[in-house]
């Protein structure tokens, strides 16, 4: 799980790409309050994006979705 805007020289998009290079099946959840339109072009395959603010139940559903998909 990563925020899209990490603000310390690397974006969440890039972080996920680097992790997927080392572990191709690693599940990725992006969080954002502004960058949803970029998800289709910047996000890694099989990832999920959740808009902030979100309720705990929404987060649980997203994580469950990834685990059930076996990404």
C-alpha cells in the first residue's frame, strides 16, 4: 500500500514499479486524494486505487479483492 504522492523524490507509482521488478506478483494498493486519472497510465497491472478519504471497510474490501484475485 502506497500513497501516490510520497513527496520525497520518488512517487508511489515508481515505488510500485520497483517492487514489482523484484517481486512480480506483489499486490499493490495506491491511495490518493488527487491522482485517480493517472492510475490507468501510471499504475502497475493488477493494482487497485482507493480514493482518500476512505472508510476502514473500503480498505478491507480492496485488500480482500487483491487477495482473492491472487495478484
